[in-house]
């Protein structure tokens, strides 16, 4: 009888991390990492830097009398900088970023972290309703989908829908929903 060298995949392996503590549950969702997007943006940034370092000094050249050419170059440079910083942000997010959801009996806190915590939002657990995983829609298939994904976990909070955990698949979404419901229901049952 031949033994197979193939190993089974671990069914517990996941991109997300759920850490259940005594008073809170922390859910960490890293962004989907697209090797192609990271490599393409890094390659594009090399060309971006060449363009930046070739054009920026022309604004400082003495004797440039053509005012309209300088204004065009300045406008171009501003747009060039915005595009470059967006690309740098996209690469940094895909490599180092993470979305964090912390659930206690009283609140769900959602934030993004990229070296520092930003965009922190806090929601009362008792007002969270209709927790669900949303599959992507063709109308949402745009350039941002490569950075954050279009699938997500959503919940109703008063009259608005709050979207978290972008880019999760159905199994990851279910794990997030189960962890959030377990922590919230513990608070409602006491």
C-alpha cells in the first residue's frame, strides 16, 4: 500500500484571526494581498519617481518666462503626486494594513490600522441588528475591489448599514458573524 505524500489542508486555517478574551473578542482581518497588484504598483512607482524627479526641478529653474507652461507643470505635478501617494498607500495597505473589530458586551469598535490606528468607529452592541455577509455585486466591480474587496460583513445600525471586514469570503464572514453574535448575546442574556 502506497502512502500519499500529500497533506490535508487544515480546515481551521484562515486569513482572519479571532481572539476570544474574558471581556472582549478581537477580530483581525488583513486585506487581500494581490501579488500582481503589489508588483505592478511597485514597478509603476519606479516610473512615477523618475517622472517626479525629472519634472519637479523644472519649476525651480530661473528664467522660465512661460507662465502658462509653469502653471500646467504645477497642476500636472500635483496630480502626479496624488496618484503616486495613492499607489504608495495601496501597496502599504496590502502589505502592512489590517482591519480590526473589537466586540464587548456593550460595544463593537471598528478601525483600520496601518502602523497607527485610524478611522475608529464605535457602535452600541444593543443597537446592532441583521448581521450578515454580503456577496459582491457586478456593479461594485471597480478598481478599489483589488485593494479592499467587495464582499463584506454588514449590520444595520439604526437607519444605516455599516460595512466591515471587506474582502472576506463566505466562511470567514460566517466566522466573524458567529464571534460577534456570541459576544453580543452574552451581554443581552445577562
